[in-house]
C-alpha cells in the first residue's frame, strides 16, 4: 500500500460543512478500499490536506470524485517522523510548513540533511516537530509542528536551516 497526499481547495466552507465533506470522503474511500489516514485543514477551512493509503493513485482519485471533493494535488508521499497510522493524534499539530524542494535534491540527501539538522530543533524548545510527508518525486514536503505561534515556527525552521515556502495555521477541529 502507498501513502498519498491529496490537497484540496474547498473555498468558503464552515466547520460543519467541512466535517460533512470529510465524512463523505471517508465513505467514498472505504468503498474503494482506500484508507483515510489523516486530515488537516487550514484554520479557515478553505484548504485541506488529506493523507490516504491505497493501492493506486487512480483509486484515491476516484474516492475524491465519488465524494465530490476537488483535487488540487495528488502525489505519493513518504512519512518522516511519527507514524499517524499508529501512535499520533492528527490534532496534535497546529502549523503546517510547505517547502518546495530544490531541483536535484535526492531522497537520500534529504534524509541525511534531516538527520543532521534535526538536533537543532532543541534551540527552539517551544516548538515540537511532529512529522513530514515528502513527495516521492522530491518536489515538495509538508512539515507539521505544534507551536505557540507562527514566529516560533519560523525560528525553528531557521534553526534547522530549512526554508519555508508557506505556513498555514491549522484548524483545531479538522
């Protein structure tokens, strides 16, 4: 089974509508043998990030079509950090950092860089790194944090010497 990241731009939906979207997607995914692993949404619910486990990209895309949920991006990903399938409550994070990986950086180089630089998170103890999903095509990664505010996340990224392309405050009720 493969992990897939699906990003969706939902437009203006409130918390109740968002929960209905997730419920519908859950049903559509299960009907296709796809497992919804994690859901994170921007605080305003306009964007959502879904992690699913399935046999193929086609099955995952069909689940979204079946639930009438738009797809902005769908890619196979590798999980780095805590495994949300077993021991992490997906609500343990409140910030998402997106980073567009520079062309030419390999997965092996990325993993070595992560291993080397992760020790510097200790310089910003108020921020807790949770997990990263790295697109297998090495174009982008999503890094999840628990932090008191956006500036703390920025300090943590500076400490580990990794850029930020965007920061999203996450909904507490996704």
